[in-house]
């Protein structure tokens, strides 16, 4: 019988890899707490209508990438392809939005049927931050400051660049879309099939094409900045001033439009050159009309999403996960000989109680001393505590041995009754 494999594009996270995830998750939670954001959790599955209304029916996500199906009641549902729409639906349903200000965050898996590649999967994970009820641009600046604080916490600031753009409001983009469509029609022969299909459905997405021939054809195309309203421009310029005051460098990218229809005013991406073609790590902007699109009352809103897999890839490839994080085990207890299981269990529990911050493993299953010691070394533990009986007696041992594994020094015999303070000394000397 063939060995079963994970579905293509949906990867397993193994224990060694999970350590990087835990490090990142802890850092993110520290930062959002520092900024006063509270966690919200919502289902992985939503009615498909939630995403059609928010993301847009003529986007690649809705047309090509969503995992949608009819449930047993005949209702069309979808695995969430992004988090903002579900967050808005949940917050609106439970009365968190109208005439209120909310700062929320979430994390979890998202699903898109894309071509799997490095840093991009069909099941992927995001951190999201959403703020409701604030006009900005100060809240936009705060959100960007939050992301910049995370990069600093992770020692990634020098590897990330903030790109921003003013995309106006829906009315501005409609006027621009008409002008852009006329231009693209005149260049249709120079466009690839995908770009030609977007001329009449979502012309702004053509601007983000990575194909050199398409980018060449776009030379001289209408500029969105010529169509944005005065209010949008004022907001955008004020945000730039706030970013400069906060010492957050940025560059303007006139072709940055983001792939979701609900954005307005300022949009942005944090990009890196350390991931090859998949350079975007974090993206977001304002979406003041989204709550109303999903059946709520008009509510100001802004937020971003971070691709966790891409950020993990950055951390690992750049060696930014501290070495101590990768050592989840501190003490390994060897049990060699007969009739020691009960005493070992009791001792291990005493160590865990006295040093709750440590990872303590008790060897189970028996085995020779050298075999157990090898496992202790392989575990990455700093210390080994050795309970060893050479006879077949049943009395409790009076002494144990402590051995520092980091420098392979000889073991030291210690009375078990006094082992906790001695263990504390060893740990202190080894950097705990």
C-alpha cells in the first residue's frame, strides 16, 4: 500500500521548524499587546458571499484560487483566502464596530489554490491587524509603526523596505479605470493573455504584472495620481509626514495597487530582496467601505496582513532566530539500571516544579548508559542528570551525577536530597 502524502501545497511543520514559528508568534504577540490590540478568532470557513462582496468577483482570488464547495445544506461556502473579510464579518455580527473604535489582531491558516513555490503555499498562515472607527492618517501611521516595531524586534529592519501608494477612493479608481482601459486596448497586442483578459474586468491589476513585455507596454500609461481626489491626496501627504516624523523610511511605488478591491486611499507593502521573486512580506492599507459592503454601517477601517511562512523563511535564511530558541531541552535525565522508574519520575517532577522555565526530559524505555548519553547529546540539552544502579536492589539511590554536556566535562556526584540547589548552580554557570 502506497505511503500517504500531504496534499500538494500544504506542508507539515516539523518540531525543529516549529521553534522558529513559536519565536515569531511570541514576538508578534508582544508587539500587538504593546500597541493595545486585542485578539479576535473567527472560523476558517465562511459563506462564499463574504469573499465575493469584499475581495471582488473579478479578482484572481475569487475566480481561480478559492476552495469553494456546497455543504450538506446546499450552501456555497469557502475556506478563507485572507483574514480581513472574516474579521469584519465577525466584528460586525457581534456589534463591535458601530460608533466604536477597535484595535484587533488575529492569526491562522488561509487557503488559495495557487502554484506552490518557495514561500508560497496553498495552505498558508497570516498575522493580521485591523483598526476600526478611526479616520487617520494617524491610525495608518500607527499600524505601520507597529509593523516597523516587529521588524526591529526580529532584527530584520535593514532587510525590509516600505512601499506606499495613493489609490484614491472607488470613484477615483472608476474614472482612472476607464482611462486605463482605453490605453490598454491600444496596447492589446503587446500584452500577455492574462493581461488582455483583465483589460475589461480589472485593468489596474495589469499594472502589477511581472512580465517585462507587459511592463514595457505600460510605458506612458495614465497615472492614477492624476485621478485621485484632493481629500485622498491630503490624507496621503499627511501620512508621509507622520512616517518621516516616526523615522520610518519609505519609497513611493505608483504601480502598487494591491490585489483586493476593498482598499482606498493609501496602500502599502513591506518588501525584501532576500526571498527572490516573492518579495512581499506584509501588505495592507485603508478599507473604509468594506464594513458597509458586508452589511454593516459605514465604518472607517485600516489594517495589514503578514505572510508568516515568508517571514519564517527570512528569519531562518538570515540566521535571525537566536540559538537558545532552538534548544528546547535543558536537562536530560538518564535512568540506568533496575527499579529506578519511580525515583526518576519523582526527581524529574521536583526539577520541573523548581525550574518551570526549563525543558526537562526523562529517558524512558531503558537502554545502556552510552546509548542514553548519546540521546542526551543529540537532544541539545545543556545538562544530564544520571541515575545509575549497578546492582538489582530496590532501595532509592542516595546520589546522582550531574554532567555538563556543552563542554563534555566529567560528571559530578551529588546527593539527590541536595540536587536542586546544585542543579541551579550548574544552570547559572551555563548561562541560564
